[in-house]
């Protein structure tokens, strides 16, 4: 990071329930209005959270909302925004962008289909932005309609070079890994890559690895390791984590997964099939200083299923 302008805004909001409980209730049984009401109803918690804006390089910014992170790129022809995160986040993000530039919001790019990153884009749609996503996201959004998620206008399969005002973001799809339409966003000029959910530096994978495909995840990380970049902007991280992590964080994430899988397999192969017993027995002391180490038994349970079910 060559320059850093850090703007911290103390916000009072109640995103917690919306972000985490939102995806848990059955969508198909509800109409859009009911769903919207449910989101509204799930806001009683008063929590204080930080949002944070970091200037990473000329015209590239990281915006953090609680533990969620997104980026935006300002060009002479308009602004490109990555995940809107949620209606609250997108509203604050829009204000932050307007404090920096009057350029129009031209594009919103989804990292993947999950609502906790893709919701809240309407404010940018209303401002005229076109939405871009890997094509598999469309099926997910059609099957699980969410009034808070704007449908993509532009879709692609493997690769999409997004250029605007002389700047470039390369969107790349690696097949299934987490969800089924996750893309990385590489900025060749800045030598940075924005990676959501499949690389979170020095943190264990989230709890029970929701919608992660372990084998494909490792394969994808190997492919990302072949790309040219010097730093990673992760899609998650608390306030004390920097906006840009070392390139090595991709390899470290892969090595953790490989260590996790082989350690689980070793215990499993001794005849320990009970997830609880297996999780209690597993230790990976090499990673005991990583955030979320207490999730290790949950990680182990997911990997136990991989060996027991073949999934
Ligand atoms: Zn996700």
C-alpha cells in the first residue's frame, strides 16, 4: 500500500441479523413482499459497527462494512464497484464514492451469488449502473429470488476484461469452488487481486465451510497462484487487518486446506467416523494463531463428510 487514507465512520446499524439470518429462512415459501418484510423485521439489534474506507492506490479504494470488504475503482469515464454487500453497506458506500468523485457509477461486479455479498445493489442500479456476473449466478438468483439482489445485465463464462476510462479489471471464473459463479477480480496495472471468501488471510475457513467444495477450492487456489499479482485484497477481515494482504496468503490458504484434509483423513482412516469424536481429536497446532481456530472441529466435520459421502 503506497498511500493510505483511512476514514473511519462510526455507524449504528443492525446488519447482523440481516446478513446472517437472512439466508436461513425459506425463500420459496414467501413472496417478495414477505421476504422484504422479514428482512425489515430482522433489524431489532442495535449494534455499533465501523465502516472504513482505505485508498489502496490511485483511484482504487477498499470499503469495509463490519467484516465484509469490497472495492471500487474510479476512472475518468466512471466508477466500477464490486460487491454492494447489503442495502445499508451500499448506501454508505455510495456516500463515500460521492465524497471522492462525481463520476457516474458505470458497473457493479458480483464476486459470486451469495446474498451476503451480492445484496443491496439497487442504489447503484438507480444511478444507472450495469451489473456484471459470471453466468451461473443468474440460475441461482432465479431459483432463489431475493428482492434485495439486482439481476445481472452482462454475463460471461470463463473470462471478462472490463475496461473503463483506460483502466482494466480482469474477471476470471475457475469453475466450482465456493458457490458456482465465483470470480476473482485482478487489476493488472495495480498488480492486485480481489478475492472473496476463498482466501481470507490467516483465518480458518468459516465454521462449517458453507457452500464450499474442498477439492475444487484447492484446485482453484493452485490456478490463482499462477496469476500475476503482488497483493490480495480479501473480501473478509476485521478492522485490524490491512486492506492488502501478501501474495503468499493464497498459498497459505491452500496449504491450510491440504493440511486439514490430510489430518481429517488420517483420523477417519483409523475408523473414527463420528464427526463429534473426529472433530474433538483433530489438532492443527501450526494454525493455532490464526483467527477462527475454534472453528477447527466444524471445519473437520465438513471434511469428514467429504470422505464419508464423497462430497
Ligand atoms: Zn460466499
